[in-house]
């Protein structure tokens, strides 16, 4: 009887360990998550640079059709920035 109790206890400990291991991210998952965050940050910075460039061009543009094109470009950039969060 004691043996059965011990094996159940060990089995419970192993199940508990297995659940904890699945709940906490391993080193590979952490690296992947950090890599994804870095990529998202890089994309956001590129969009911000494009936004500044288009804004500068809009300030100096004189052709109304080109200004409208730049306004639509700014709106699209703003939407992409919001999507990235």
C-alpha cells in the first residue's frame, strides 16, 4: 500500500512539473518573442521615418494633385502605425 501511495505522489509531482513547464516560456520562446518585438519596433521606426518625410514633402509641395497624394499616403502610414500598436 505504501508503494502505491508513493507512486501516486511521484506521478502527481511529475504532472505538476509538466504543467509548470508548459506555463513558463522556455529560452527559445523568449528569444522568438523578443525577435518579434524587435521586428515590430523596426517596422514602426521605418513607418515613422516615412511619415516625417511625407510630412516634409507635403509642406513644400505646390501641386494640389501631388498634395492630395501625399495626404492619402500619410493616412495610410498612420493606419499602419496604429496596426503595429
